[in-house]
């Protein structure tokens, strides 16, 4: 690992919070595929309570503990470095920046979608650090400016912007400082001091950035914070965080033709793949990166997301803390009414990965879904006027039926959070799959779990500087 990556990894795993009990890895827990570590939270409130549940936060109603209103998406397979050292994956936020060619009975049509940017609504646009006053590459010698830019500039982008935003100083997350725009510098100083007090902070920062970590220089705090964000990006983009070693990946590499059906998959899993790319249309638009080159899912580095924003018609989750109004998604960034309730397509890598069999994961931005079987059944039948739903005897839920468990017990689907922009009935909701076919798709999704799981770092041991651990 380079010094920059190790700095990022330790920033990710250390409890840098107030009080000191939460880290990035609390909400992006590797054994849960980079999502929340608590099964009970996923089952009920979904949104994770901040490090200081009762701290003063103007955004949460009185009596409600500090917590956001969204499920933590995975931080894995957002972007990664390819063999040539290029960053691939999520691009900068761009209105109508992505297109998909959809084959229809009347011929192919091209659809344009807003895409890119980190967070469910894309607001970590990819140029937030550069647009801010923080100059990560502020050195007194010009030669150093160009050297560090050459090495590290590639890590700027949505993933670095997300960390710059930042969970460390957000009251519904790690909660250091006051968490107000006007106190940002003082808050950053407190983060800096926690890092400086760790066993690794001073040494790794100095090795990675060739400058001592100085939390006392007010003019440099923004720079320090941008450098932390770049380090977090570097580690999150590393092959350790994105190993591409799932059962599907291994089977693909082991099959000489590199086409499905794959030798290493069961009949059911191979059938699930066929349906995913065929009848069920999962990859027609949404769960497909590399739109142009990978039409049949045979690309090793397939990320299973178009990084674009869509409204699949998820029911409202009343169990979120304080039962807030549904998150408006992309509309929060564009203020275009057609974007109300659109959220970024998540990757499907590690969608089933969990620390143990009894562990519940929550799905979609608001976590209403608690298992993959129900989610696939929803895609298949949520258009309650369609033939599939009628075949299964499904109706629209009466008022008061709110949770997944209640909906299943009543064999009904609640209305969408934002019906006006939902694609139910247009693209999904009536797929015509049998129960066995739904099961095959679930089986395929389960082949997308990493087989190697990131371990938290060992206690730090100071060591002399080693030039080979610098980026080249
Ligand atoms: C309290 C839980 C919590 C903590 C702690 C936390 N996150 Fe997150 N993370 C979330 C939630 C919730 C979202 C989605 C928020 C949104 O979209 O508005 C998110 C989004 C992200 C994303 C965007 C993924 C994507 O596909 O858009 C990344 C990357 C990420 N977090 C990394 C981090 C890092 C790095 C840290 C530590 C500095 C961290 N998170 C700390 C809950 C958390």
C-alpha cells in the first residue's frame, strides 16, 4: 500500500468522532459489503444514528435522535483504479450526461439521463474541492506542486468530494464540532487534532504529503482537510477495496469462452444471468456500467450501475427516525420537478454480502426493502394493474399498511413515495417472471459478493520513510 492509501485506510477505520465511537467503517462495514453494520438498525430505523445521538442539531425535530434519513449506500465499487492507473467508474455529476440505447420493437432509441456525482442525489459533484478555497496542492516550491499534482490529482472527484463534505463534521454522522457552515474551520481543526493524536496520523501524513501535519495554522486547515479527503479517495479506489473476486468474477475468468453459461456457476445462477440481461431487463438501462461495450455482462469490471438517477417507485419508509417526508433525491440538486424522487442506481456488487446468515440488510435509498426476494418480486409485480400482479393476486395496499412485513402479509404493494416520476408500469413492475425465475435472479445476485473482505488495519508501528511506498 502507498503511504497515501494507508493514510486513507486508517482515516476510514479510526473512530474519528465526538464522542469517539464512530468511523466511516461503522456505516460502511466491509463484512456487510460496505453498508451499515447493525442488522437491527437495518430492520427498523435504517438511517444510522450519529456518534452523538442527543447533540444539538437544528435539522432534526425536537425529541428525535441525530440521524439522517437515508440508508448508507456502499462505498465500494464507486470508482476504482484500472491496470493502467486510470480512475474508472462514477464520473462527475452531469445533467443529461449519460445515454443508454434501448432496443424497442420499433427500433433502438437513445435515452439521456443525468448521472454521476457521489451520494444518492449526486451532490458531491466531482469538482467541489477544486471549486472551494482549499488547495490540496499548496506547497511553497513550484516543483513540489507539479510533482504532487502528477501523483495525486487523479484522486480528486466525487469520492474525494464526499469525504470533503464531510461525515467527520456532520451532526448526523461522526459529529465533530458545531457542524455549522460558519464553524467549518474550527470543526476541521478538531478533526485534525484527533488525527494528530492517533498513533499513525503525524507520520503517515508527513510521509504521504512531505509536510508535517499542522493543525494550528488556520490558513492551512482547508488544505489539510482536502488532503485527508484525497487519501480517503485513494484508499477507497484501491484494489483492496474493489477486489473483483466474486464467484461470478472467478467463474468468468475460469471459462475460456468468457461467455455465459459459466462453468463455475450453478444452473440456477446461470439462468438468473440470462434473465437479468434478458426478460427481466435489469441491465437494459440501470444495472449496467460500460453501456457501450458490455451488453451481455461478460466484462470483468462490470459495476452493475449506470450511475444515473431513476425513481423505481419505492414505498415510503415510515420507520426512518422522526418519520421525515420522503427524500426528494435528484430534485435537491437540480430543482427540476421531473427529478423529484430520483435516486442514483446502486451497484449490485456485494448486494447479498453480510456478516452472518441471520443478518438483515436494507435495500434502496430509504431501506424499505429487507431482502432481495421481496425486492425482485416488487420489480416483477409492482404495477398492480399489470397481468403479473393480478396473476400473483397482488393489489394496492390499503392505508395503514406500511412496512415490508405488513405488505407481504397482505399481498399488496403500498403506493410509491413519488408516483408522478416513478417508472413503475412503464419500464418495470410487470416483468412476467414466474416465482422460479425470480429465485434465479436472486441466485445470480448472490454470486456478486466479494470473496476477500477488507480487514481493519493492525496497530500502527512507526517505521523509517520508504521511498518505494510513494505513488509513482
Ligand atoms: C453515520 C453513518 C455514516 C458514516 C459515519 C459515514 N457514512 Fe458514508 N454515507 C452514509 C450515508 C447515509 C450516505 C448517503 C448520504 C446521501 O446520499 O445523502 C453515505 C454516502 C457515502 C458515499 C457515496 C457513495 C455513492 O455511491 O454515492 C461514500 C463514498 C461514503 N459515504 C464514504 C464515507 C466515508 C469515507 C466516511 C468517513 C469519512 C463515511 N462515508 C462515513 C452514511 C455514513
